[in-house]
């Protein structure tokens, strides 16, 4: 499998690279990203082959089909981390919530969020490559709440790797913050910044493209990579669960093989949706990918109008904070796939310099052939949480945005797969408010309230956070990020 660049080649970067090279150096020419030069057509035969396969067997065969340059023994070790999920034989349950709506629960890993699906194996793969090359790597991560805990969990105490995680102070839930700031492994550094997620992600991208920062690292014999979904090492593992979820509906006799479904994705940085898009392109029977947003609804506007307009826009704090993002990095990979490298370079240049780009009418129609979109505000989301709970299902506020998108965008003659990206424990004050009307509860009290109301246990890894000592208390101005990282190193 070879990778090419979304904005064309600058004459300095190689014309194409391998999967392992794309993992180690994820930023391409002109600040672009790496994408597969081609994708295989899996066909119905691949789906039939794996109708009764375990998640790990499906994953191994897909990665083998994609022909990534990673030793099979390393892939096996990486996929074995799914054995640490709640049910090793079934890491991703797919649960019926309405007659034609099924929820794919992606949060049964160690940090109780969907980022574990990709970052658990990704940590093994990247660390093994670094060890094989006898090189030291600094991994940067910027988080709106879930990437950070998952990246820290997978990389802690791994050889040849150090991690710096940037998060917006006040921009995550308390549980998410505690998952990060209580990590005490010597190879991890957590930095709160005064700003929002877009500030954190912009800092990450600037550092990944900074010659002076790389020179400073080179003097310390350290190379640079990233754990955000700008890194295709994340995306490749996010393709798998879309295929698995479809097969689950076939196994449950909900659909017949070949029948189309909707994929309904709560989207912030667009990595989850991109995984679904690539599965679609490889032959998964999908009618359309539905994008669910919160009040930061730039993706809804892009898909419905063809305009990506951030002029005068600022991130709004919402009840679904992992989606409080205005610059969705993985949209660039969609633009490349639909419109080519030169048009992508032109569009992304407009976004970076003018905070705006507009697709023409034909391009907008082409985008809408694959995607529909709607957004859900906080009050609506709480209504969906309460409605689902009254019917016997407990869900988080990000999943709730998908229910609004489903109501608005899905034809009910087809089944819809909603992707639940976080466990209820990650956003308990919002859920407690939705279920009981209580306001202002802290996370610990809200967790107890929900546990009593829903008659469920608080997972030990969440409950224990509130008594762990704070190991990473630092919060700084965003201008000081580079100096703080170099001090850590």
C-alpha cells in the first residue's frame, strides 16, 4: 500500500511513501495529509467470508488486504489489545434502540471512548516501528477530550516514544481532564492551554511543520509524529468497525447481505466519518453517511451549502464538547478523493488564509452524493437522551446528536447504524440533567445519580479517577507550548 499527498508534491517530499512512513511523518507537502494512492474493492465475497469472523480476524484480514508494511506479528500484538475490552470476544456490540436504528457501541475500551478502537493498536504499531529503526519519537496529540486519554493510555511506558498531549483548559469534561492529568508515566506530558481545541490542533500542525522545532528535536536525537487523526495510522483502524457493524446487522437477521444502510456519525475532526467513507468506497453497502454536528455546525453547513465559512466564527462550548471543533482536519482527505490535489490545495489555502472556501455547484452535488448532515443543539440532545432512556437505553450527548440527524436525514425504509463514541460516564452532569432535571452537579455526584437512576455500576477505572493524585497540573498560554515541550524533553 502506497500513500500520496492531498495537496500535491513540493519536489522535496517523496512522490509516494509506505504506510509506516506515513505514520512516522504524517504531514505532507504544503501542509497536506497522506492518503492511500488506491483502495481495494473488497466486494461482497469479503463480507461473506467474514460473516462469522471475530472482530480480530476481520481486522487482521482487512489490514492484510490493504498490504500495510507492518510485520504480521506486530499486527497480532496490536489487535490483541482488543482482548482488554469489556467483552474480549465481542469488543463492539451493536444494539437495537428503535425498529430501524441500531447503535454501534465503540466505547468499551480502557478509556471508555471510541478513540480506543484506533489508538490502542496504533500505539503498539508506532512504538514497534520506532524500536525497529532504533529511533526516539515525540508523539504530539491535541484533544477535545477523548484522543488525549486514549493516546496517553496506549503509549504510557512504551519504548522509544514520548508523548505530549495538548488539551483546552475548561474545554473537556471533568472525567476526561482527570483521565489526562492523573497520568504519571515518565514518558508522558500533559499541557492544558488557555484556548479551545482549534488552538490546540493549530499548534500541533504548526509544530509538525516547523523546521526550527524539528531541528531542536534533531539535536536531541528525537523525531516527530502525531497521534491525532491527521495520522493515517489512526484512520486505518477506524475503517474496521464500520464493516464489523454492518456484518453484525446481517448476523442479527436485521438486513440481508448486500442491503444498504445509513452510517450516522457524530463528527468533530471527521476521522470516524472518513473511516466510514473509505469502507463505502471499498464496497460496503451504504446508502449515505449522515454527519451529526452540535452547535459548532460547520460540517452541516459545508454539506448542505458547499461553503466552509469560519469568518467571524468562534468555538461555542456545548454539552457535546468532543465535537466543539471548527476546523475538521479529515475533510481535506474527502476533498482530495472527490476533487484532486490541486483543487484541494486551493480550497485549503483559502481556509487557512481567508477562513473560507466555497465549492461550486457540481462539487457540492458530488459531496452530497455521499453525505447528508444536520445538527442538534444541547436542549434537543437532552430530549433524545431522556427519550432513549425511557425506552431502556442509556447514551451520551454525542450519540444523541445522531438521533436528531437520523430523524432529519434517514429514510426509514433502510436501517441506520449510529456510532456511539463515548460511555455515559464521560459526560455525567449533562446526562443527569437530562434524566432528572438536576442542575449544577459535579461529575462525581452526577455519576452517582445516574448509577442510582439507571441501576448501573460506575466502572472502576472511572470511579478511581477522583482519588488519584494530580500529576500533570500545568496550564499555559498557547504561545508557550513549544518552550514547555522542549523543557519536558
